[in-house]
C-alpha cells in the first residue's frame, strides 16, 4: 500500500544549476511523479486527437452533415463545464490521485463505448441519426467523469511549486497535451485495422487509458497536498500542530484562509473575483478561437484536397495537419516559454498575435503544405496562450485557493467546446471568410482585453 505523500518542496537549485538543469528538475516535484502526471494528460490528449483525426471521415461515411459531427461533442463539453469545479473541490478532500484515476476510468469507458457505437453505425446495424445520439451519450461519460483528472493534475502541481516555478511547471504539464496531439494523429492511421476499421483508435486508446490508470494507482503515492485548495494540511485531520506552516511566510490572501483552518474550509472563490476573472475571461475567449480552429481543421482538409469521395484516405492528411500543429505547440511550450522566460501575460498576448497570423494564412491556404503551415502558426500561438492563461489564473490567487481556481480553469476550457466547434463548422459551411473572420475577432478581443486588464508578470511572479 502506498504511503501518504507529504510532498515537501525541494530546495531550489543554485543559479548556475538552475540554468542548466532539465525542466523536470526545476519544478520542485520528483521526476517519477511528474512523469506520471505528464502521462495522465498525454494519454487523454492523444486519444482525443486520434478521435478528431478520424471523425470527419466517419461522419462522411455515415452521410451526416459536418455540423452534426461537431454537435455530438457538445453535451459532453457542457457536462465538463458543470462537473470540473465539483471534482476540483472533491480533490481537496479526497486527494488528487483518486480524482486522476476516476478521470482515466471515465476516459477509457467513454472511448470503448464510443468506438463500439460507431462500429455498429458504420456496419449499418444502427441508422446514422441513432448512431450520433448514442455516440453523444457515450461521449458524455468523458465530460462527466473524465473532467476529474485535469483539475486534479493542475492542483497537484500548483500546490507543490513556488510562484517563480509555477509557470514552467504548468507549461510542462500543458505540453503533455501538445505531445499527445502529435502522437494521436500519428498513431491513428496505424490503428485502423481490417475488422474494426476507423473505430480502431477508440479501442486502442481505451486500453492505453486503462493501463495508465493501473500505473497511477500503483506508482503515485496517496496524496495530502501541502497547500490544499480548502484549508491547510496538518499532521492529522483537524489537528492543531500546523507544523508545515509554522516557519512559512503567509502570502497574499492566506491570512483569511488561516482563519478558516479549524473548519477545514476556505471561502468560495467567486467567478467575479477581480484577481482571477480577467484571466478566466481571456481564457474563455481564446479557448473559443482555438476550439473553432480545431473544429474546422479536419473538414477544411477534406474540402481543399477534394477528399470527400474517399473518406478513408482523408485520415492521413488530417493527421498530418494536426501533427504539424502539435509540434508547433510543443515548440512553444518546451522551447519558447523556458528559453525566452515568458511570464503568463507575455505568453498570452504574444500567443494571440501569432494565432491571428496563422488563422489568416489558414483562410487562404489551398494545398496541404499551406494548410499545415497556417495550422502550425496558429497552434504555436495557442501553445503560448494556454499555459500563459493557466499559470496567470493560478498565480493570481493564493495557494489555499489552487483547488478552486483549477476547477474554474478546467470549466472554462470545457466551455470553449460546448458550441464553439459546431459554430465554427456552421459558419465555415456558409462562408469560409465568415468562419475565419469570427475566429480572428475572438483573438483580437483577447488581445484588447488582456492588454488592459491582465496583471503584469512582475506582479504575478514576485515573491
């Protein structure tokens, strides 16, 4: 049985060592544990992008309109918005590890049921309309239970890192999504087997998710966060020694949290809190822009390359485009952010500027090379923006509120996929220019609001 994890923060390396150490060593979290957290996010990202790379071809094979394929995800996304804050609060009481395992279980169950449903639809055993309805219901398991994992991972990392380390640590975790979006489209064409066909990636990633959940349960120690989202950690429940806190300077906002430690609760973090609300607003707007780009991407490839008559052949080019975007995302999160030492505000604003350029190029692209280049530039921008927004929201509040803010961040991320992908596909179906102009308008709104309202990096990361 795993021991309880006190998770002390290791001393920061000396200045020369800090410049040369690998990113894993600079986060203050042991490498083995960080690798497990990274894998949790990697598997879900890879599975979801593998699904995205084959869904346009599946929709074309079923003979349904593109917008209905996008809408099939909406109910799951709505459940994600509603459930993520609940699971984040529950992780404060039950531990992050349990919520991560629950999220992986929801992901695996959803993938296997969705794959089976689509297989019945493709073989003609289910009508196209019934297939999409059942698919949406099965996918809702991901929104209902899969939403437990990301806020738990974010809160685990945020509660174990100092402010100066947090942007890099959260960027590293966010980059797992980028790596997953490389692996997912790369593996998807290889997982299209003769019997299961286009549903092969669903079943394969369901098995991978199950293996990851078992590894998590066996290898990650049971956790009691050093700085939980509600109240502080003591030697025993409702204890009064406060050993971990006695020699630590109380940071902004934590004086109020200390007053509530006997009840084991912290004041609720309001959505309108002036510290975090600007970050959440920009995250919502920027997330809508990214969701619309992802929603349009696969159908754009099929149309511009004239692959509507051969849906099976479309999985490869769609995968190539998604992979180039994923590599650009990794470049942003593994290369640009640590090399340029970008703070949350700088990463978010520069990211939006790059995204505007990429979307503009994507709007006029007519061949695979140009489409991939435009998608890569846009993804580079979103790859800067998302960890900037996530770290900014985390740094804007106290340590004791990390569980709550991580739930709000996860909810905002889910809200971006409730209707934005379907809206983007619907606008694109009516007019290419209208769809891309709307995406650029969202990016411009983020840049305008962020320039005026986001806290400056020196204020966020100062000790």
